[in-house]
C-alpha cells in the first residue's frame, strides 16, 4: 500500500504555519493551525475534518510542501467524515471505473496529449497548436482508462486513487510516450504532486497543458495577432497542486495580447468554481456555493472582463452560464490561443 509522506517535523519547524490560517472556510490563527494539522497527522479528531470543503488551496499555501489537503482527505476517509453524501460518493466512485474492454494502444514515438476523462472535448485540441500530437484517448468509451482519479480527493476516497492510479499509469506507459502533456491540470497535479507524495512511481515526464501551449505559441509567434480583449481567468482548484505552473497564464496572455483585468479574486486569492461545494452535505452548502459564484462573477464584471478564460472543463460547466448571463464570453484557454493565431475554433463563428 502507498503511504502519504506527511512529515510532522516539518510542521514543528514550520516558520509560517499558514496552511489552515489562510483557509477562507474556517477562522483559525497560525499557532492553532499548526496544532490542528498535527492533531490530524496523529490520527486525532479535529473540527478541520468537518469544515474543510476540499478547495485545495492549503496545498499551495504550505511553504514546506507538506501536503495538508492530502492528509485531511485521508483522515476524512478514515474517520467517516467525507464532505459529500454517501450516495454521491458511490455514484462518483462507480463513474471512474474503466470499462468496455482495453483501449487500442498505439506507440506514440514522441509526446502525447492525455485527455484523461475528457476525450469528448478533443475539439479543444485541434488546429496548428496541436498538429502531430496523438491523443490518449479520443475514444470516449475508453477514457476512464486514462482518468487520473484525483477527483476523489473531493470525496475523501484516497484509497480509490491509490488503488487505481498505478493501473492508469501502466496504460499510459503502453503508449511509450516521450512526454505526457496533461490536458487537465488535475492530471498534472496527480503525476507531479500526488504520486510523489504517496510513493507511486511515475515513469514518464508529465507536462502542464499551459507550458505546452506557451511553447507552441512561441514556435508560432509569427502567426499571433494580438487579441486585445479584456480577460479574467477562472483558476481551478487543481491548479493549487502546481502553483509553479500558474505563471503560464500571465505569460500566455502577454504573448497573445490579451489584457488581464485586475481582480480581487486572483492568484492565491482565487475563488474556485464552487461546483464541489454545492454538492456537499453540510447544511448551507448550496447557499454558500451560490454566494461564492456570485462574488466571483461580480468581481469579473466589476473589473471589466469581456472574456472569462477557463482551464478546467468542470469549472466551465459550473460557471460558463453564469458569466455568459453577465455578458462575459466563456472561452477555454486553448480556443483563445487558436483565435490569436488566426484560427476559428468550433462554435466560435456562431457567437462572433
Ligand atoms: S502543513 Fe505546512 S503550513 Fe501547515 S504547519 Fe505543516 S508545514 Fe506549516
Ligand atoms: S483544502 Fe481548502 S477548505 Fe480545506 S483546509 Fe485546505 S484551504 Fe481550507
């Protein structure tokens, strides 16, 4: 079995125990934060296990790389304190089971794009930016063979992640990829952060989707015509697992001439889409989610955004209608980049 390498000594020596102190869902001082996370590490009860909404932010806040959220999710499972109701957990766990036989495996001979559970969104990886890149997989019936399973952090089911993820990695390896570009940054977080934290070996090089996009845009720089529009970025929870890659958002916007608006809820202070929170069992969760979404969209509007740029398909599903109702166009980052090089992504003509 794989064990989380959470190091209590790091907490004891931590110069800045902000993990829980910066949590926007609980009110807690720095020293109390240290004591509560230590209690959780020692298997003791803590109100944090009940109050955590699994927004992932403390993974970014911890200055010692000590994975407080991974620890909380493990202890929520061990204590039967999952934030989500049991029927939703059962449904979600069944959803991610690979089925309909084994995928057809072709050797890549180079880099691949891992679509994970989003094969049906292969329209988002078309055109010059993605030329010559094989997709694993473009077959929606086989996509769960490539699903990184990290979603189960939200369901307090790290046991499911640990059980399935090595098989997913083995399937990816059958393609003999040079590098694996992760379409969803949750997958990148799984391979670059979660796997090392529990000792699951990752024999390939994961690449963040935005790093890849940035590299390709540089190669196609001559084709770029500045977008000029004012854009807001919807940072997803999973981006907290790879904060070192978040800088590519600004780099890409600068390269394609998109003007990022100044917002309150940006960077480390970003609000998640609240899609997870609205399904949680704590009384008032739905109201809380609606309030977070309202604050988030109002912030974009106040800042003068014309376009809301999405990374995560789940955020898109949760928030795109709300931003569109406020006159802000929801767009995936890859589509925005395609527009910058003179392409017209699917559906773009209809809304121009
Ligand atoms: S989890 Fe991180 S931030 Fe929190 S006390 Fe431990 S080392 Fe410090
Ligand atoms: S994951 Fe989010 S809600 Fe949970 S403790 Fe960390 S910062 Fe707070």
